[in-house]
């Protein structure tokens, strides 16, 4: 079981989708007459909160700006993964897609039911002023009531897409305005989210079944006896694809020749 390498990039795609939600946030300064004097797109990076705090501490003195980090800035990271039993599906359910194959014409790709997981994210907002922090937060909060849904193309080979709700859990505020007036101020908002996603296992494939045959016997308690009745079912029309609107043709035959079907040779012997 283990050792069969596969990688659907499910968590990676979710991380990219989460980042895209907050990738176009701006702050702007206005004059007394309402004219915009400065407009800045807030940079976003995947990084832990502590990394930015350490970077700010390294250059906390406003009298020396050689290494000062530009604010405002945002970062986000995964903070936890947990199994969600409430969204568990029947593990034997299949998602199927039939595709053309050069060898045998058609092949059926399928994947069993995914595993539900909750992935926790933390979005950190760093600003030098309270006004910039309020601008950023107000551009985010109205969209979460309490969730915002993103669509993730989880398995492109199967054209399988999932709508993933991202739920806003908490909003925390911190103001590190301590020390003398030459110390740099950092207003920090921490928003905690939970994304309810699904993780898929490896994709499998099999040939498309175009015909079924069932032989019926009068007695099953004894050693194999000659078949008496045969039922064959084929799609109608015979060249129908999985996405077509088609029916079935059932053929029932009766036998008294005392022969049995050999699955190896495909003949009645």
C-alpha cells in the first residue's frame, strides 16, 4: 500500500488559493481635501509571524534606517491540520472520468472518496500606524460571514474541482508601541482561519466495460454443470461513451448442449 508514490498537490493548491484571496489589498493616504496622496499594494508572503517580529526587532531604531523593513506587510502560514469526521463519506464511492487512450481507445480513470481535513491558517498583518491596520482589516472582514469559498482544481486529469469554504474564526490585535519615541511602532492583527478541504489518494485506471455476460445454472451445489441460460448486456448504441445518453440491449439465450463457458479461451466447450 505505502510506497506507491503519488502527489496531487492538494495542500499546496489550497495554500496558493488562500494566498490569492489576500493578494490584492491596498492602503492609501489622503489629503484633507480627499485627494489620494499615496497608494500602496500590501506585500504578502508565506512566512511565520515570528520571522517578521525578529526582523522588526533587528531594526527597531528609527534613527538608523539601513535595514528597516517596509510596513505595511502581511504574512500567512499553516498552523495545523485535523481530521474532520463529520464530513466523512463512504470510502467506496468513486469519482470516474473516461478518457481516450491510444492503446485500447478508452480508459476509465477513477479515484475513491477523499478524506476530509480541516487546515488552519494564520494571517498576520503588520502596519506602522493604526489607520493602515484598520484599512486592511476592513477590506477583509466583510467578505467572511463567517466563510468565503474558493474553488480548487484538485485533480486536473479528472477535471475534479472542489469548493473549499474558508472560515474566519478569530481576530486578534496587538500594539507594540513601547519604549521611547525613537522606537518603531508595529500594529499587528492576527486572523485565524479554517479551510474545510478534502485530500485525495492516488488515481487509478481500468478499461471501459462494454459488455457483460452471466451464465445461469440449474444447480450450484454439485460440481460445475452445463449452463442452461445466458444473459448478455451491451450499451445501445454500442459506440456510446460514458457521458452520452444511452440505454442497454439485453440478450437472453437458452442452451441444452451440455457445454460450459471457458473464460480463458472465451469459447463454449
